């Protein structure tokens, strides 16, 4: 640092301090090096905090799932058609007799997707359904928005009550009657290997261009819809299950599973009948 004497006033010289150009460039260089060293660490810390938040979401969903099964005779929720354990599908809705059946669950179209059902068991916190890295999540539940002409007299709740982020999906592979019949938690023979919730891909706007159609609620090996179908790793169908922050956000009623995206794909055939996808030429049963 240089001392520069002022010649502006007579008498005793005054002095001031200043950086030379070289010294300023050195300081800027040091700051740049420090940023380069610290930035990866800061990014890693941010990713870790997002992982913790995502796992917290999954944990809350898992706890809510257990409470749901306790109140519904051991049944797990389905992706859709949660009017009763065994529903009769009629396009997007079920038949009228399902709503009046003695074993009905009290949920009605269109507010009977798994996320709206689970909302009652996570303190009605909509934030639980949004992955922290999904900064602009596509929304579900827009179908009943009055701007799209839905008959509001058919709703059992405010129309915006099921406007939920579509970051996560439920795995409904290997159900007895595909989307319509629920299974009991006791039917999962190896729950520590069963993936029930996962990070799901967003809406395919080519397949579902209507603005009121959000991301589908589920993934399944039996699905015909390419947006919900999952298959063996390295296939186009497998992209419906994603891994945003390298934690394979997965929760079962009794366990959290952390695995690679490829391994997560191989574990999506989770239920009682199907075999796991082949690895090293061998198929293993769950």
C-alpha cells in the first residue's frame, strides 16, 4: 500500500492511503480464488439441505400412509379412484354405487387422488408435496377449477383444496385390478424393498396438452399411458421415475431406501406377484 502526499494545501503535508492498480488486481485475484474454493462447498451444502428437506417430505408422507392404513383396515391408498377399496371405474369417475357402498372411504371425484387423500394426514400442509429442487412444480387438481367449467356443486371441498404440487408419485405396480382395487399393507411381503413414493417426472404436454391436466398421480408397470408407465432401466418408460437430488426419494411404511436412480428403477415392481427386473441375467422376487 502506498502513502501519497497531498500537494493541494501549503504548510504541513497531508497524507492519504490508496491501493495501486497492481495491489487491487492481486486482491481481486485472491477473492476469485476463494470463491472458486468455497463455491463447490456451498453448492454441496445447499444440495444436502435440499436432500434433508426432500427426505422430510417423504418421511411425512410415509407416516401419513401408516395413519391412513390404520384408519382404513390396512388398505393402502390408490393413485386415483379412492372412493372405496375395490372401485368400479367409469372413465375418470367411479359408478354411483361405489359412493353409497358400506365400505366407502368418503372421497369423491375429482378429489380422490392419493395426494388429496394423504393431505388429511400431513397436517394439510401442501408444501409436503413439493420437492425443494422442483422450483416450478406442475400442479395437480386444476381439473375442478371453475375457469374450466367444472360443476362446483359436485365438490366436497373448496376447488383449490386439491391444487397440489406434482413432484411425487405413488407406485401402484402389481395391484390386483390395476388402478381400481387397493391392496393391504400386509400383502407387501418385503416392505423394506418396496418403493411406494418416488420423485416423478412432470407432465408430458404432448400426451396431455390440456392446461387443466397435471402430472399423473402414479407410476405402474401395467400402465398403457406412456406418462405413467415404468419399466426396466435404460428404457424410455423408465424416465417417469426421476432422481432430482441423488437421494432416490423413497419411503415405505417401515423404511427409507436410498439407492441410485438405476437401482430405484429396478425396485419399482414392488408388490407381491411380480418379479424384479433382471440384473446380471437373473430376476429376483420382492
